[in-house]
DNA sequence: AATTTTGTTCAAAATTTCTTGAACATTCTG
DNA sequence: CAGAATGTTCAAGAAATTTTGAACAAAATT
C-alpha cells in the first residue's frame, strides 16, 4: 500500500520514455558539417543523461536533448542537423536553441563558406551556472526588495500580531541576505570546474 | 516586435492570477485554534510572496499557498483551517501538506485535547534547504555515478572520437565533484540564517 | 458496534506546458 | 530581382501536471 512519503513532483501519472526513436549508428558521428541522422552510443547516452539532468530543473526534454547532442558531438551542428538527428520539430529546435543560446549554454561557430549557423556546447561550469542564475534565478530575486516592502507595509503597527509579523519579515530579509552571500560563493566555486 | 531574447520558461500562454478569491479581513487572524475563513493583509502578502517564490522552483501554487499561510500565521492550523482560509480542495491541501511535511517545511504541533492535527511553518533556512536538497536534488545525484559509467562504457576505445568523448566524460565527472563541494558549503551558510 | 470525526487516495476535470507544422520574415545566391 | 535557403513565430494539438470532489480508510467517541 506504500505508506511511505513520496515527495517527488506530486506526480501520479507521469511517464514519457527517454527513448523515442533515436536511431543509433555503430560508430560514425558527423564529419565536417554533419548530416547523417543517426546517433552513436555515446551520443545516445549523453542525450539521455542531459534529458534527465535538465528534468531536475523542470526544463523541457527537447532542451535536454539538444544540449546533450551538442555536448556529445565534436563538430558544430546546424539547426537542420539537430532536427534530423533528434527527430524533433523545427519549432522545438529553434526555441530550444534560442533558450540555450541566451543562457550561454551553446556557442555559435562561424564556418567559412557555410550559410547555416552552427553550434557547439559550452561546457564551462562557470558560464553555465552564471547563465542559469542570471536568466532563471535573478529575475525572481530582483523584485525581492519590493516584495519584502509589501510584506512590511501590511503590518498594522500596534496590533497584537505585529510583533510576530515583524519577526517573520525579518526572517524573509535574512533569506535574501543569504542569497546574496551564497550565489557569489557558488559562482566562485564553479569557476574551478 | 520584441527581438530581445526571453528565456523564462518558454511560456507563451501562461496566466493564473495570484488573486483568486481570498477574502481579506481587516485585522483579525485566528484566535486559539482558528477557523474563520479570512486572511489579513499580512497573510495575503505572504501567500502571494510564497506562491511566487515556489514558482521559481516550479512547484505548484497550492504548496506555496499553504506554506505562505502557515508562515504568516502564529497559531497552528489544521487541514480544515487551511481549506477554509485558502478555499482549496481537501485533496490539494492534503497532498500539499504531505509534501511540505516530508520536506520538513512544516511542523506538526500537539495541542492537548484537540483531535485535529495542527501545523506551523518551519522557518529555519538550514532545515528548509536541507530538506529540499534531500528530497529534490539528491535523488538526481544518487544515480550519477551509474550514469557516468554508462557514458564511459559507450566510448569505443581506439576510435578517432574516443579522445573527445573521454574529455567530455571527464567534464561530467568534474561536475559531480563540484556538486559534492558546493552542497556542503550551501548547507553551512544556510545554518547562519 | 454504530456513528462521527479526521485524513488519504485517486479518477476525472481543469489547467498549464510542450511540441508540431505551416505560414511568415529575412538573408543570400544566381 | 526572382527564387532558394535559412530561421522565427505562433495557433492548434498533444502531453503532462495540478486540482477537485467524492469514495474510502482509520481512529476516536458514545
């Protein structure tokens, strides 16, 4: 009957196989510009790995797939390469690439004489962490001071509960201070990897 | 035309007002055990605050609401108190409370002579962070070594791309080391708030 | 033991998020 | 410039998650 607590994502149904229809190719990857729509064993593992890892951050599978493919491929790949290899739609690939690019998780590569834009994966943890914090965490922290003020302004001076409420407000203020302390440390540590 | 990048959640439609139908009550909160279904200004702000904050972690709004209510209420509240005040279903309240409890974000309070289980919010950042890391992050890190091995095992020794693939594997190994370094530091810093 | 109180579970409904695919915009090539 | 190549956008469909509500289980009271 499973009486144990199961704090995962409150999920109940959940299920979306990592598989799909990614064909594997004995060995070959891309050559100069790549175009053959198969993944080698390493690429398959990498895609699976990053789909899982990105899911931990509640990011869509397509983004994990794209990053995993680029991470595991030495040659720069174009939008069409990605579409052909991962069998995802143009729309997903385009939006996914944009997201990764804005984060700094993917680098454009200029290939002389080649029209299509090509990309490789950024693997510097410092850059990845910085980009993620900048795009996904900071936006939530920025209006922090304002939100804290809202909280403080809603306290009725003199009311019996005001003392309790003030201590809670201070608690929140402390959390913001914590974020201010911990984020730089994380970035500094990330720089070493 | 907004040509600027907008890496948020890839959301396009999105919209679910924070408001809802939480009635505000001039001043009064709960008395001893609470049961009047209104929120004071401070509680309203707190609920809004935590719904927003939890959303940053992709957690459902009901969980943010419950934690926000408990955080902003001095008296312990029961399941029915929460339902009445937040106007959410029994199911949501029950599952949300279970999730918060298993994380350690909510503490059961024993009130002599009272049947219903009552709860207060845990506000120690150390406990909150520890619980979150334990329940949401560690599970993803635990099978890390195994996943890393899969990656390494898929490398074909001697193949021209094996050198590249090995360097990528090492990259991943480094990331796991980073997590091993940074998590303890975060916990240690959290202890001070 | 029957009844009431309290809390959990889960199928169905509501909502949100993601993917697709085709239309559109833009840039390059001949 | 016309046509082709490349890439973006977004409405509609598909899929996943969250919420609801009622049935069920467990514990306490009479």
